[in-house]
């Protein structure tokens, strides 16, 4: 993949998904480790908040997250892989 690869924030597919938006800026590869959902992928701060509830579409979901330190926003893309009954 090149620096010009576009990723869909809804389904996570590359370039040819039905949600493709050619005006979206390309995602640059991160040199740091994998995103763990608890730290900002830009500045590594743990001071992050969700701006909305998870929006589910079938077994996929998205949630807008913002870092309170660097003010950047991104989508967490979620996939339902199973469920468990609570007691």
C-alpha cells in the first residue's frame, strides 16, 4: 500500500467500497505500534473521549473519538464478533 491509500471509516475497506469519498485525505502509515483504543494514535495521550455512541450497521460499527490534548478526531471502527449473556 502507498501513502495515497484511502480507508473507509464505515466499513474499513480500501478505495473501492460503496462509501468511498475521493475528497478524504489519505491515511499515512503510523510508525508506532498498533492502535489499542485507549490512546490517541497521533500523540499517544490517554486523554481521549468518545463524541457519540457507537453507530452500528449490521455487524460493523463506528464511533467518533477526540483527543483532548492534540484536538485530533478519528473513527474507531468496530466489528461484532460475538456476544455473551450477562448474569
